[in-house]
C-alpha cells in the first residue's frame, strides 16, 4: 500500500546511509518546532518514486531534495537554505544566503557532497527512526 503524502508538509529526501545527512535530519527534527517537515530516504521506494516522478535519476544520491507538494521541488544548496528558513532560532537567517549566485552556493555544496562519505562516514543501511519520530518519516 502506498503511503499517503501529507499535503500540508514539506518533504525532505535525503541519503539515508550518509552520516552527515542523518545528522542533518536529526538537527532539522530538533529545530522543526512548527512541525513543517516529513522525511524519506532517497534509497527508499518512496524516495526513488518521488525523484523519478520529477524526471530525476533515482540513483542520484549526492543531493538533498525539498519537495513542497503541489508546488515545486528544490535541490542542493537551495533546498538546504529553504529548509533553514523554516527552522526555529537564528537558523532562519541563513535564507539570506539565497541571494548569493547559485553557482557559488552549489559549488560549496558539491564539494561537501562529493566528500561526505570520506569526511563523515557511511552507514551500512538507512537509519531506523525511534518510535517517537516514526510519524515524521514517510517510508
């Protein structure tokens, strides 16, 4: 049975075996005081389906995607900064980096993304959310 996608939540697709990505998701959950986001790994059937529906190669795991259902999707630095915009605390101020040219923002993003496994490590499998967090994950 296919999961019902929430219409009033933004969906973050992430590399589920990447330590940096998993830590980022935990950080987002901790600072998502308005309960804006839901999550799915890019390795999950749902994650693959969602990127494929948008004409993206489902094997591409080197970016984070932010999907605003029925609206648009963002990737790389734009996704990260749009996510930060909805976080509690001073993190919302990071949205001002959106004014930097995309090629500069994505250049930095690509440098980190291409080295994330060697710098931060990799898990053998996707993380399993705790029972308290399970409702925030779509897969």
